[in-house]
C-alpha cells in the first residue's frame, strides 16, 4: 500500500481539532461518497503530519473525529474482532458508524461468539459480509487464492461506493506492519485508509481495555495474540512475533486486505 509521508514534528495539543476546511473537491456528511472525496492528497499529507505529531491516544481520537466529519456515511470501519479497542473508540465519536465484519466461513466459534458480545454491548451498526463462494479446501492448497475469495473480495464489496475505510492495524502487530500510518491512501482501492491506533503499543491497548472494561476475545488468553481463520491460526510462544501463528510454516504474513 502506498501511503502519505510520515512526518513527526512537534505538533498541536493532543485535543486540538483538525481543520476540516480543505482545498479542492470535498464531500462531507450527507454527501454521496465517491472518488472525488479522496482526490486531494495535499490534505492527506497535512492531516497525516498533524496526527503523527500527536500522542498516540490523542491521535486516535482526532483521526476518528476527522474521518467521521470528513467522510460521513462514506466511511466504513472494517473490524477483525480480535479485540474491540478501535470499535470502542469509534462509537464514542459516532455511535452509528458502520462496522463491517468479513465472515470468511472459517472463523473460530469463539470469534463469532465475541462478535455477538461486542455487537450487543454497543448496539453496533454491524454489517456482516460473507464470501460469495461455497466451502472448499483452498486454504490447504492456495492460501492466497483463499484469502482473495474470502477476505479481499468481500471487503471490496463492503467498500463499494465508499470514500474511506478504517481499521485497527497497529505497528506493534508485527514486523510486516511497522510502517502503518495513522492516515494514508489505499492506492489499490482508491480510498483513504485510517488506522487510528497505528501508533499504540501493547501497553496502550492493555491500559485502554482496563480503563474501559472491554471484553476480551476468549482465545487471547489461550496464546492467540493475533486471530484469523481457524485453519491458518496457531498459538504462539510468549514474546514471539504476535503474527507468527498466522499461516505458520509459510512465507505468507498478510491476507491482502492491507496492501
Ligand atoms: S486466513 Fe486461511 S482460511 Fe481464512 S481466507 Fe485466508 S487462507 Fe482462507
């Protein structure tokens, strides 16, 4: 994924709002989403510099506020439901924000249970998008094709007609995500991509979970710091790369959703 540049100067106060007045085509709340909403890369550079200069907690809130204000219903939060931190943050800004869960057909039963707990807690505006393919064994023989059919294609359907999407990606997730920006441009999809908690450490997440008394995915305490589909997720040793249990034994480290 090509992203806007990351600059980390001394920045604004943590709680200062980001200006939403921009040059060029703009689409705000109530306006139909579309590609013109993401045409102004100068705006993204400016917003990125602002957010990257803030403390991580303040950047998360400011990023969500900017995205909700800027894109309105053109914004979708794609959640993996291995925790609910970014959901908790997002619904505090916009209780009606659309949250999408990609149901690959191969999730752990514990994940489906957790989705329901989180949905009830927040009365989520949840959209479950399933894969348009029958069950098969591609996860055994061609994991890239399987992820393409069960994750990438459903996400494309979920983002159809939208201007921006948001995820809970963090740099601390593992080596493949260390360059994750708070705000970037998803060139492949032609959409703005917002990662509000990109700069959060594991300690930041733990502190937020404790402070907000958030429910935990049942598998986390059983050695699964990163949770995907059951055929492709294994527990990992304490201190190992959190994503080492994903597609363990292969060179694959990402499913294709994030570039
Ligand atoms: S993670 Fe595994 S089962 Fe899930 S879509 Fe990718 S290859 Fe298929």
